[in-house]
C-alpha cells in the first residue's frame, strides 16, 4: 500500500491517520477536509465556547508539531466530490483526482435546517467552529433565545445560554427533552433539571415559522402562539454527509453502509458519524434499524472507529484477517453543571430500572434491558457506576444478572 486517502479532517479522520502511523504504515497519507481549520474538537462548541469559558484557540485536537510529526499531506479547505471505487480514484474540487490504494471515509454529518427562516440574521444551526463563534457573538448581544429541538445539542445550547443569564425557551415536538435517547423516566428528570434552571419549555410544540424583517424576532408555533427571540438555535438532528458518494459504487443509505469491519468495499472503509455498520455485540437484539446496523453520532465512537477502520485497512493490505468493530457505544453531555453519561443502547427498550442513587439528588445510575439482556446504562454524577455496567454490557449479561449485581452493590 503506497497511498492512503482519508476524507474528513476531523475526529475520526485524524485518529485514522494516527493509527496508520502507529501501526507502522510509513508511506503517503493524504488527509482532505473541506473546513479551513486544522482538525478541532466539537463538544466544546455547545459548552465552554458558548458560555465564554473557552476561546477558540483551545479547540484544535493536536498542536502544529503533533500534526507535523504525522507527516501528512493535509489539505484543508478542499472538498472531495466523488469516488470511483472500482478504479480507486478520488475526485476533488478544482478538477483534481487522486489515485489511492486505501480510502477511509470520515465525512461526518451536518445539521438539518428548518425549511424557513434560514436567511434571517440570528438563526443558527451548530456544527462547526464558525457556527459556534457566530452563535456566541449573537448570544452576547441577545436577551431572549429560542432553542428549537431538545436533543443533546439543543439541551446543551439552552444550558449554556442560560448560564450567560439569558432568557431561554426550549421548543420540542415531543413531550420532554432527550426522550428518544433516555426514555420517559429520565427525560422527565431532564425536564425538571431545565425547569429548575429557569428555562421556559414548550413541549409537544411544532414550529410553523420564524418571523422577522432582516433579523429574527419570533418563533411561531403551530396553532399560532408566538415566542419572542433575538437569537434562534435549531438543533433538530443531523444527516450524514454522503451525497458526494452517490456515483461511487458504494452502498449508501442513512450513512455509508459497511460490514462488521467498517469496510464499505475492498480497501475502502468508513468511520465516525458517517458510518453505518452491524455491531456484533448487539446482533441478537432488534435495535436501531431494521437492518440491525448502527450509526453513532458521538465523540468516542468517532475516535474508536477511526482507529478500527485504519487497523483493518492495514490488515487487509497485508492479507491478514480483519477484526470486527463491536464496541459498547458511549457518550456524555454536560448540562447545568451535570454530566449525563450513557453507554450501550438506552432506547428502544423493554426494561428500565433506576438501580442506584436518586433522581432528586441528581446522582444516579439507571439501566436498560432488551429481550432479557442488559443493553444500556445512564449515569449522572457517578462515572464509576457507568463503567461498571458498561463492562457488564460488554459481557452480554442477562437482565436478571444485571439486577443481581445491582442488589449486591447496594448491600
Ligand atoms: C456542538 C457539538 C457538541 C457535541 N458534543 C458532544 C458530546 O458532548 N459528547 C459526545 O459524545 N459527542 C458530542 N458531539 C458529537 C461529536 O463531536 C461527533 O460525533 C464527532 O465530531 C464526529 O466526528 P467525525 O470525524 O465522524 O465527523 P465530523 O466531526 O463531522 O467531521 C467530518 C469532517 O468532514 C468534512 N467533510 C464533509 N464532507 C466532506 C467532503 N466531501 N470533502 C471533504 N471534507 C468533508 C466536514 O466538514 C468535517 O470537517 C458533539 C457535536 C457537536 C456538533
């Protein structure tokens, strides 16, 4: 293998490049990213950057020296426009093409926008460093903020805006924040958390329009009620960046469809938010999608899958057996000074049990089960408990075994 191309110069792509080097691949690596910055971190964009605790100079994932040591041909501000997977050619903007021996696709995801209001000043989605700097500068000059969508990003933006002392309204189509990933009981807890922090809430509410002349002035809900706002942040989910792969010969669905090795085609892999693959650890459950595949939009997965894809590319190039990628997914979210940590599959589920601590004290661990097995855990203020149950999920214990462990811990 003489040339590996990685598309997406962010978390998954960078970790893939580092792994190629640490596994002994010394030949050419081209890392292509359409953003202009060197790889930077996204979690602080909705947290420390918005509250003003951090400046953008703390965002880079690696120092200039660390990047130089990787000896990459790093091309920022360049967009991949297509792949010919049969002939192993990558097409770039500016009419350039690159032959490759191995390809890793790590193009992530982008926010979904509302079908109206995007041209009004003060209306934002949040994915990139420049998005976050624009939101921050608007928050600095605002009094009233509306956050549309109470998923993790929306809930974090609401929390950060509130920490700045702003008047914040959270608007959500479902009946509570983070309902899909946490389930009813914990979503109810999350609702009180935001309420106690002084955030106004509009649940079961659909946004019909955004009003304003040049700048946004109000959010209009179905049935006509109106919420005044000088800044609106829309956090209604993301879509994987796959359109550029339409004629690639690869299978594209909601993501780049891969096998259990993160492989989309011979010598072509995908990793991070853009990759959809069957996680063998959960193969016996009905979960996530009818194809029993997962696409994970979290930091730790981007790191681990970037590394796994790179390792398997090297193994394939050496004619060695590949290693299945079967992690217990993990993520965290910081809201109102608490860190919500979750691992495994927390929704949909058949079983839920608060096993340690109390919701009122904002310190607890709760577990989730599917078809008689432990599948997920959520912990707040208790990282040790999260790790404990995460290990049990990895060991594929039954629901009864998980409950027995919980009882033993409580004794
Ligand atoms: C505001 C925010 C807060 C978050 N907070 C948390 C958190 O608290 N906890 C957690 O677990 N996760 C969090 N996440 C999620 C986490 O950051 C992502 O899962 C992670 O960034 C995914 O990494 P990635 O490399 O797969 O994709 P991305 O980070 O999306 O990177 C993909 C890169 O590819 C580029 N690209 C796309 N198409 C092309 C193309 N055709 N050519 C060239 N380049 C292209 C993109 O511009 C981008 O730079 C957060 C995300 C955001 C946006």
